[in-house]
């Protein structure tokens, strides 16, 4: 960076974050009197034409997708040293990752996740699969006077326009759909799996399946279910039904679209009581994985597991172009209708175990 003080007409205030491929700065557009975020390609990648083109493609993609729930790109340019940058919305209230540490009421959480699903629906209608939906990529903003969520970081998204060959695995294992880990064809429902895990994580503080590596994700037993939320958080059983469906190993068993999942989340949120206006956060109940329904090999480890060496990091740009988004075969009615009895039985069994444990301890 030439001066570390200014990029184009944007005055730099502080660094917001940095990754392997780019650094994001909080900037100020004094001409328009507005704060912005400035994303700059890392200097060690400036001479890599592939990464550079992907970086620029991300900017153009975000510019094309115009929706209040998706971070907008305002400007694009090149530094004197040849590194490209682009300027986008600055979101002033962190991300859903922050809500994992300071949770708000479940109803508001579900509404924010519903809005995130609607952002994904916009992206999907542009024939794009995000592939890295995480709490940190769902930003929060209060500049309009109310808390809003915006989808960000399409750096590992893939635009599906022309048929091509295999793609690299990209994403975060705890939020990654199994078909993404195995290198199978992806579609919008791959993002819905991630969104279900995000919803679970924001409500409980941890993902539904807290795996560390892609290999761990691929060992998930077919009958593994996330720990029910209803007996712990007091949320409606319908939420457990929806999350079990969206976290299915079979994409065809997940909700048919992000829009449908958004409507379901809002419908469930409407069943919850209104939050206490005097309390902006809640005390999250103790939620430990060892008390859940996960198999022993799926328990969160205190020590980080080794990172696989066979999966190279994905560049911060878009993966190569492939064909139309595949639609899974229709396996019948929405799966959350089939899971009603299963979920209720799981909740009753869990409550029975708790009651028996308390009786034996007492």
C-alpha cells in the first residue's frame, strides 16, 4: 500500500481483517460522507493472474447482485503497485459470529437467519452458489435504525453458467454440506445445509456438527442428528424439524429453496414470545456436546485436529464456471413433515434421560 493512509479517494481508518488472499480496511469517503470497507488483494498474489481475475470477478459479481441483503460494491480500482481493490458497504455491528458470544432472543435470531436465507435466494436466482456461508460472512448493520443482516464474502462462490470439470473443495467444515466435502455437484440446497448449521450455531454457540476437518465431515453416520433445541432453549419443535431436514445428507430431503426456508424460519419465530424490551441479550443455557446425541467420534475436541494436506486453500476468487444448477430429484413432501414424529420422540427420549439422571443423583 503506497501510504497506508489513503486508497484513491478513500481515507483509511483501520484494518478490519486480513486473510490469505486479501485485507479489508475501514475507510471513509469524505466526498459522500460515508464509511466504507475497502478490500485489497494481498501483495503476494498480485502477480497471479488466476487469483487476480477471481478477485475482480468477485467484485463484479457483488456489483451485479443488487439487493439490500447483499453487500454492495461501489467502486473498483488498482493501486500504483498493481494490486486491485474494491470498495463496498461497511456494516457497523459485526456479524452473526458475534451473536454466538452475545446471543439475542431466539425470535430475533430466527428472523435474522430468515433474512440471510432471502439473501441467498437472491444469489441463487443469479445462478450462484455461495459455498462458504458462515456466521462471519453474515454481517450486521444498524445504520438504518434497525438491525439488518447482509450476506458478504462471495470469494469462494461459484457461478454456474457453463459446464466444466471438477472443482476444488472450499468452505468451512462445520458449515459445509457433505456433498461439498466429497466433491459432488453443488446446488442451492448446499447453502441451505450451511444456513441450518449457522442458525444452530447462533442459537447455541456451536454448529450442529462441530467437526474440524473435511475428513471428519465425510465420516458422519447417516443416523446422526443434531441435539434437539426444544428442551434446552424452549423453541418450538417445528424448529428442530426444519433443521433436521436442512441438515440431511440427501440434498433432496432439504427445503426446496432458500425462500421456503426463510418463510419457515419466520413462521417459527412468530410462535415465540416477544423479547423483554429491557434486555437486549439472553443468558444461554449450558449447551455441552458431550450431553448431546452426537456419536463419540463427532464430539468437539479440545485439541485442533490436523488440517488435511490434500486440500489446497481455495483462492479468494470465484471458481471456474460450470453448468446450470442441478435440481435434486423430488422425493415427496417436504421432509420436515416426515420428521415430526422422529423429532418429538428424540425430545421425549432426551427429557427422559435428564429426568432419570436427576432421579439417580437425587
